[in-house]
């Protein structure tokens, strides 16, 4: 169950920027954020994925230039590209509904990685769909999430917060490419929960601590990965450790709910497959009988 939960959600980097949707005063508000380089037909196809009629919610646009302002220097330029394609739909849900996240045609940014940005922005109850008309990395959607938040609440997110959220997104993503999503997420989140200890450590002591955590998951890291995690951990240490812990606990509960829902969906899918297989077998048997009669 632990692995399923971790694969469903990344237990995230969290910083205190105020309660984005405090008391759910924005419940029911929604925004669509569209990549600036889409054609009209492509935009329409994205709205089909959102299952939302165009014009029914305010529409914003995100450009490649805006995307680069947060991602350049953190992620390989090839992943950013020169066009802004990926899109986001955000709908604020009533208090207690948790995070509902889905992606389509997004190849590099996972659901777990998007959760980082959402909770960093203070979003605790929302339906999020990240989509594109064809397969793309999904990096532009990160900027779209921030943009939608600011438009809904009327509050600007601190630029340092945006950069820190992006930094964790990228480091976790790059680690996931090399050691797997589950291990990358777990190692990063183990560090989040011991910030009161790590802030007293030298870089060498912190490296030893990271190595010990990695060994628990059977992972061997290289020097560049240690450097990335040390840098990220030092950034986390600027945040309130108790608030980070509370946020992690909140997301763990949300993750459990999503994992339970996924198990139900998986069970239904398997039943449908079983029925299809039964029907297929029955048709084959009937066809065989007809063949015998024809002879």
C-alpha cells in the first residue's frame, strides 16, 4: 500500500505562503490555462479532455517565455522547448474534498510532480487536469498552475516560492528518471521530515544522512545527486519545519484516499476485462459449433 500511495502522489515540498483557499472562500471558482502556441483545433481538443465547454470558465494563456522564467537553469532546455503547449484546468472544491489530479498526453511531469506545485501554492482542495493535444513534457503547465492560483485568489505568489517549488519538481523528476519515482519521492520526503536535524548538520554530515536514507531503499546515489539533494534540503530549511510536517501529514491522508479510489477503479477495470474475455471465449465456442454444423 505504501508504494501505491507514493506512486499516486509525491509527498511534497511545502512552504508557508498563507492559506490559498482558506475556508474555501473560492469554492466553485475555476480557470483554464492554455498554452500560447496551440491552434484553435488543438485548444478545442484540450477542452474536450477537460470536459468543459470553452467560454464557460475564464481562460488564461501561458507563454514559453513565462515558462522559462521559472524553469531555465533547473531543467534541460530540451524539456522546456520553444513552444508552450501543455494546459491546465483548475476547479476549487469544497473543504475536505482533497486534491483530484489527472493528466493526459503529459510525458515528463507526473501527477506527483504537479502536486508539489499545487500544495506549494497552498491549494488543498481542488480538481486539477493537466493535458495537451499530443505528448509533451508538461513543464509549461507548472507556470499555468501558479497563474491560475493568482487569478483566482487575487494574491501574488512570492517569486522565491515559485522558484523553490520548481526546484523540487525538477530534482525529484530527475532522480525519478534514474532511480524510479517511488524511491525519489521517498528520499526527498524523508528529508522534509527531519529538517530540524539537518539544519544543524554540515554538508558532509547531511550527505551521510542522505546516504543512510538512500540505503534504506536500496538506492546508490552519485555525487551530483547528493549535491542536488543537499541544495534542496538547505532550501527547505528556510521554511517552518512544523508546518512542513503538518502539510506532509495532510497529503499522506489525501494520498491514501486517492490510492483507495485507484484500487476501486483497478478492480472495476479487471472485472470488465474478465467479462470481455468471457464473451470472447463464448463467441469463439459458438463459432466453433457453427463450423462443425457446416461440415
